[in-house]
């Protein structure tokens, strides 16, 4: 007789409703200080600094991926007893922020920044930040980020500003920072240089114009998509081995419109097979031309001002916008008979400013640069020596391609929002760099450089500036180098390499022990998400609909190192089903008295199912540890998913139902079920923190799972029992075959039928007969039993025969009708496939994968016909 136990599901609602509890649960975690690090704790240290989102940004799927994976690592380390710091913060996002504020001012009809002056404009940006900036921080809470909010940083806060000035001064004194005229990406809309990452290359319909320079034998034809740049041409280049132009090399050719004479030079850069084999050289407005101009010591006149207006050309086109001038110059060349050919539209890639959407202009400009060669060499050596490990290792090639071939870095921006360059210029041409503890020079004629630093300069210091450097703080001593960096492979150059360079230069030590580079999130068809395609997914909407855990689980399950993942709302909905499954099995366990504090039964008293599930728990725990240590998030999550759903829910819980109804096995089963659920919920907590918190606290009665101990080999049960594993596999095989037979025969799920199971004891499965019959609705055979259907199941212990009396259990007429419909459909499918496969026009012209698909459909249909025919033949003549 089974004992009566009080149900403990009262603490758990019938349904998991994440939207109603996640917010309060997260605030309770923060208020309790669970995420706060303590360098004096005596625990081993672990630190990850957040890839700082822009102050202008909102949570998108890229953030959601970064934050989910970082939170998995940090929560697990915290449970393992580490002093775990996940440090939050934001980037001031110079261009994006300044653009937003300027647009707001224009929309409000306010004077522009030049009218109100630099000081007032910067005040307005700070006002905007206080009012509207940083909304992403609240959105991070929605995702469940376990960050230490007491250590939140901002790339323009006082401490980080001090760090930036200190590094600039050190690099200036070490001659690693210099000022020079170089070609840069120039945004006419922003009136500033911008970095490569802020340039989007877009296929654009333009024009390719071929025009003749010079006359008669002393002429060449050149082609360009930017006719207006011809005003700045200073040479024509041909290949040294191109016999067509050998006589012209070293001579001069007269340019149309300007009348200037420019030299013909020979250079290997020119491809003699492309176009006419001659190219116009505009050193101040084309990166390749700039390098060629330096090699041949050519003049480099700039013929556009900072707004993209033609200026200084000495022609009537001065004062025209570059696109207006393009049309006007083309028309004048045509009037002079200089146009040889025009191709319009001409599709080509044009760089656009990602912030304004306006085409960028390569422009010769006086800027500040970092001499990167020695810094890049140190960053490369840190990886080559093993000081820093990249995950996956395949990303090393991408990393070395950057660090081994870096060009000097443009760090100045013609903006007002950002770290102003700490350099002063004197009335007599003096140049003074001022450190954070030094007073700038004063007196008449002294002025500070008006430019600010590239945002990537300050974010490159992030791994140590956020810890208090340049001061020797406890945080810096404890948490540098950071334990790991988690970010996308697409910003290896723009951020990862820069942090590696600064860390090895400033502190003599690489900033990370591990760098995990994940892929990008794409839509369910593998396409890049974009607003124009309408396939962008808002993570906040997914959280609203399915809960944070469902989104996090989907991301973790799809995050394979270095490869892109696809994501759809349907998959997030599937993950929500998983959290629901966890909820339901835990409620069942509580209702049946499952309790992790109960002692596990002695090994001799455990059932086969107990031995099997405890052994699997140990294996899954070890596998999860191994995979998470090597950043194999997808495999770890997949393993936990299948253990929880396929093994625990689908099999052990079902097998345990009969054990819980038996007074002899019920106490041990409650202990085993509680023990397994306890460990499973702790293993899942870093991935699905909210639902596991609700379930684990209800199961254990303890305060929180956030600081619970991570499962270890000592507390996850016994070693694997091979004999029990084999017997449970045999039981599963018999149950599966009986269920398949019932389905094929149309036996209702709840209809019990009498059965005999010869061979069960001989196969060593007698102890599992009760559970087997319960899960297959097979009653013991009575005296009047007469088998109407018989089949055999092969098991490791020997054959088990299943004899069933299905008389009266099947509506034979209805079953014949149903099977007849299925047979007709299968025959139709077979005939259609055969028709295509016997048609040479199809098999010879269709892609191989399509033909293979049709063959597969044909084979499936043939197998279905045989199976259905056998079932029809096995039916009795009448019901």
C-alpha cells in the first residue's frame, strides 16, 4: 500500500508565466548582491568585461548572443566558487551620439552646433545621455544579465578619461603617435574622418566614363566612376611592360578642362589587361593612387573641402557639390569631344557612412595616427606563444591576417563628442602633449587640438581601464588579465586586436587568457538580417512572447564556435516548450514527494531505472563541464536538452510512476528523482536562470540557485552500471515496439489489451514487467486469453515475444478503410516519383540534389506500401 504524501506543488503555479515573475526575480538577485564581486573574498578570481554597447543602442540579437554566452560562463564560475566579476558599461559612441543630438536639435528648430559653440553642444549631449541614453542597460536586465552594477563604467567617465589621456601621453612620448597628412575615409555629412567599420560598402548604380587625355599619338583613354576627381589628377600611369605606351612614359599629356600638363609614369600597380591599360592618378582622393603618388613623388592637390564641395581647383566648378560637379564636368567633356564611352547604369561598390547613409570620400587630410607595427607584433606574439588562446583555433588565421598586415591607425575625428586630443599648439609652432596630472600651457596663442579620439581608442583600453588603471587598484590586481573575452568574429580587427595591442603595450601582458569568437545571427534561411529585407527579429519582442529563458536557450543551443547561427521565432517557441516541460516534470516530482535531501537508496536497493538515470546524470555532468570549458555552448546545451526531455521526462519519470506506487521502491525513487532534478536544474541555471530559480527553490526550499554549488562528480550519483543500462535499453526497445504496433493497428491509446510476454524473464527483464505493462497498456493474460497478434522484439538479453489478444479492441472495418486511404496515397506518391525518374528530360536536366530527393520519396513510398499491405493482411476478417 502506498503512503499518502502532501503535495508540494502549492508553491508552483500550474503554468510557468515568465513575464509575471522575471522582473521581480532579477531585482531580488541584484538587491541581494549575488552578482557583486569581491576581490578580498579569497576565492579564485574570474572576470569578463562586457563588450560595451553604444549609449545610443538598444538590445539586438547580436547583444543577446554576447550577453547570453557571457552570462552562462559567469554564472557557472560563480556556482563553482569563483569570485566572478562580469563588469558592465557603455561606449560613448562618438559619431552615433553626436549625430542623434544634432538631428534632435534640427528637428526642434534649434541653432546647429557651430552656432551654439563646442562647450554648450557637449553639455547638450550629456543632457541627452542623462535623459535618453543607455536604455540598453534596462534591456540587459530583461535578458537576465548577471552583471555587477556597482562597477558600471562609461568610456567618457572621469576614470576612463584619465586612462585615455595617460595612454596617449605615453604613446606620444614613445613616438608611437604622430601627426601627418594621409588618405582617410572622409564623411562629408559628418565633416570627419571615420573608421573602416563605419563604412558600409553598398552596390550602387553609377556610371563608368571613358575619356581621352591629350591628342593624337600623345593621348590616352582613361576610365572613372568619379569624373569630378579628374580636377585633382597629377599623372597618368601605365604598366612598364605595356608596349602601347612605352613611347609616352616620361612625357607629359595635357589634361582637358584644366589645361594642366601631367606626366605619364610606369608602375607595376597598373593592370595592362584592364580597360585601356592606362589609369588616371588622383593621389589626394584615391587610396591606391595615394600610394602610387608617394612612390613617384607626385603633387597631391586636394580639390574638395570637408563638405564634399569642389574647392581649390581653379575652375568654374569650384563651389559645386561633388555630385553636381560630376554631371557638369561630364557634360563639358562631352562638349569638347573628350568622352570616348559611357556605361550607365554601372553597378559598383561604393562606401557609405553607416551613420548618415552618405557616400564617403577618400580624402587627404592632416590627422593623428598610431604607429601600429611594434604594437601589432606584440599582439601577434601573445597568441603565437599561447599566452592568449583563440576559440575556435580556426580564427587564428583571421587574427594573424590582421595583426601581421596592419597599417597605421587613424585615431583623430573631427567631432566634439569624445576624448579631446590632449595636445596644445603654441604661437611659435610648439607642440605639447599634456598628461592627466599636468597643467596645459597657457598664454596668448596657445590652443588645444580641436579633434577627438576615435571611439575605438578608448574602447581598446576597456579590459584594464574599467578596473581602475592607471591606479593600482585591488580590482586591477585581481581581475587583470581578464579570464575571457566573448565577442563576434566580425570585430577581430576593430576591437579585439586593438585591446591586445594596448594591453601588451601598457601592462606588458595580454588582456585575455581566452578569446571566444562566435558567429553572427542570421534568419531562419541563413540570410543576413536587415531592416530593408524585413527579416530583423527584435529580441525584446521574443522575451515578451516567450520569456528570457526561451531566447537564451535558443541562442546557446545554436552557438557553435566561429560559425553563424540561424534563428527564427519558431525555434524560440520550441525552447519555451522546453521550459514548460521542465516545469511540468518538477511539479509532478513535487506532487509525488521528490526530495533531494533524502538519502539515495543503497546501490543494492536501486531499481534498474534508478541506476541508469544516476549513471546518465554523472555522464551528462562530466560532458557539460568538458564542453563549457572549451566554449562548446551548442553541444553542452543540446546534451542537457536531450537528457532532460528524452531521458528524464520521457523515460525515467514514466518508469518511476510504478515505482512511486510501490511502498518498497517509493522512498528510493523520491530520493533519486529529487537528486536528479536538483543537479539538472543547477546544470541548466546558467543557460535558463529564471525558470531554474523558480523550480530549484521550490524543490529544495533554499534561497537561490544563483549561488548554489555547481554539480560535481561527488554529488551527481553513482558510476555507470552497464548491466542496468543494458536492461533499461531493452525495456525501452520493447515498449517502443509495442507502442509502434498499437499505433499501426489503430489501438486507442487508453485501451488496454491482454498480453503474454514469453521470454521476458529469460531476457533478464522480469523486474521491469510492471513498468513495461503500465507504459504499454498491456494487461496480464486471463484464462480465456487467445492471441490474435504476435511479434518478437530482439533485446540484448534475448528475444521477447509479445502475444496480444486484440479481439474487440479494433474496429476492423474502420481500420481497413483508414489503411486503404493510406495505401492509395502511398501508391500515388510512388507513381508520381516513378514518372519523373523514367523521364530522361527530368533526370538529365534537374539538379542532382532534386533527383536524389525524388528517389528518396520513391523509396519511402515503396516501403510504406509494403508496410501498409502487411498490416491489412494481418487484420482479422471481421471486428
